C-alpha cells in the first residue's frame, strides 16, 4: 500500500473509542449492497426492496456508531444494470470516494452465493479495478450475501470456481460471508479493523482515483491511435492499388474495350485487392504481437 494514505492516527481519541471506519459497497445490481449496508449499520437507511429493477440511483452515505466506533457506509448504484450504460454507472460510483472523505478504508465487492461467478461478473470486477486503478485490490474485500442459503461451506463455494478463488487471493482484505442477521456484523468489522490497523490506518484516496483516470485515458488514447493508424494504412493501400489498377486497366483496355472503362475496372480491382492485402497484413501483425505478449503462450 502507498505510504501517502497512511496518515490517520487514533492518539486524539478517547481510550475506548476506535478511529472512524469508512466502507464503500460495490457490485452488481440487486446483489444485496443496500441490504448489507443496512445490516452493517443495524438500521434501514438504504432503500432495499425485492424485485429485479435497480433501486439505488446514486451514491448514498450513511453512518452509525457501532461498539464505540463511527462507521461510515457509502452505498452505490449497481453495475450490470439493464437500463443504464456502464459509463453512466461508473461515473456515479466514482462519487463514492468523495462521500467517504478522506477516502474509504475498504471496498466491499458484494457477490451473492445465489449467483455463479460468470465471465460477466468477472468483467464487472475488472471494470471496478480499471475504474479505481492499480491500488484497488489493496483495499478490497469480497462480501458474500445470502449466507443463509448456502449449502456447504463458503470455502467450498469459493474453491468450486477457479476464477473466484483467484479473485479472493487478490483481495488484500479477503472475504466475509454475511447472513441476514446482525450477529454477523461484529466479526466483519473486526476483520476490517484488524487489517486497517495492520496497514496503519491506510485508506484509498482521491489521488489514487485521479491516477487511475489518467492511466485509463492513456490506454484509451493508445487504442484510438492504433485504430487511426490502421485506417490510414488501409486508405493508402487502397489509393495506391486504385492508381496502379487504373494505369494497368487503361493500357489493357485499349485492345477490346475503351481505355476509360478499362481504367475504371482496373481501379476497382486494384483497390479491392490492396484492401484485402492490407487487411491480411494487419491481422497477421496483430497475431504476431499477441504471441509476444500473451501469457497463455509463455
Ligand atoms: N434473505 C436475504 N435477502 C437478501 C440478502 N441480500 C439481499 N437480499 C434481498 O435482495 C433484494 C435486493 O437487495 P438490495 O440490497 O436492494 O440490492 P442492491 O441492488 O445490491 O442494493 C432485497 O429484497 C433484499 O432484501 C441476504 O443476504 N439475505
Ligand atoms: Mg441498492
């Protein structure tokens, strides 16, 4: 973790009071984020109701005092919503960092034990990591909901899916299984508090978010640059093909058809041929680049 965020001290607090804890809830829509927020704070503060449509439209901050500790919980709108774009939701979710000022100690990525850890959910986690940047996993715990419905242990559930297992291994705060009862909360808070203490009060900061935004922008700019250079390459190949085809068609057309028709046919043929060749060269180049970088081939 970066040293810049290790700036909290508890020396000014009364002996029996713990430093404030700040939590941000993230995850798919209808997975139980708001429900978990209410369970943690022991009150119905976040709107959570049965059904399929998303109910949390924007980030919401609530707080409570639990065992002499101020706990701040920021609920966020759910990802993978069918009626909103991912960009729109991500833009809203980023606001959670400001609400959890000076920054959250932990992101709880909420997953339900009802759901399989599919490629779609895996991509959602990746999108969370892209949004919050390279430090995300240093401040992340996976929170499983609907613990009461789980048959077998949570460890078995995790081990059944290699990708989920891999995710848990990457999360510095590990995982926790939440049943729909308040007795689960002290253990969850203890896990988080112990880790925060071990990290000397470190938390995710707005600077880290800024850094992540810059990094993402650079990746997008590089991809756009590559796209533009491919287009320019195809354009040049087609134009030169048309030129050569036109000349050859003009010369060949004199015998049977008029030179003008010959030139036109030659231009079309030359253009098509060069576009095809350019396409083959670009895709061959792409494969070549991939074989240099893909870990699957190492
Ligand atoms: N029994 C039970 N119900 C849950 C649990 N988590 C979520 N729910 C229910 O699932 C529905 C959606 O939860 P909600 O918190 O609104 O989802 P969100 O979109 O992630 O905020 C609500 O009806 C909750 O009561 C859980 O752990 N146990
Ligand atoms: Mg919600």
